[in-house]
């Protein structure tokens, strides 16, 4: 299922600048997608339609394996840089 989710996200965003963490429980799998703010809008889509479609596909795949699957999206924390920019 993780491969399916990675494939969908890569094709939708056109980028591989995200990570997918998989947390397994008994009959439940949680996928945490951590992405840069620039591509989160592409993952969620207008009105949440894209993420709902992704969740539906992952849930269908999970049911084939007799498991419940959930997809969560969060923003990647940027490391604060010590660089300062000045306008001249």
C-alpha cells in the first residue's frame, strides 16, 4: 500500500519531495504524508477532492488486505536558517 501511495503522490505532485511514514497496528494502518508547503496544496486539491480520492484508493487497497487504512497529511518543518537577506 505504501508503494501505491508513493506512486500516486509522485504522479500528482510531479515531485518526490515528500516522505510517507507507515504506522501499523492490529487491523489498521496509518500513513502520515509529510510534504513541503509548496506541494501540500497539490496533494489536498481544490476543496479536498484530491486527498479524498487518494484516501479512497488506499482504503480500497486496504480492504483487499483486510485492514483499515488512513492517510494524514502534514507540513514538513523547515529548519530555520541563520541567513538574513537584505534589500539594497
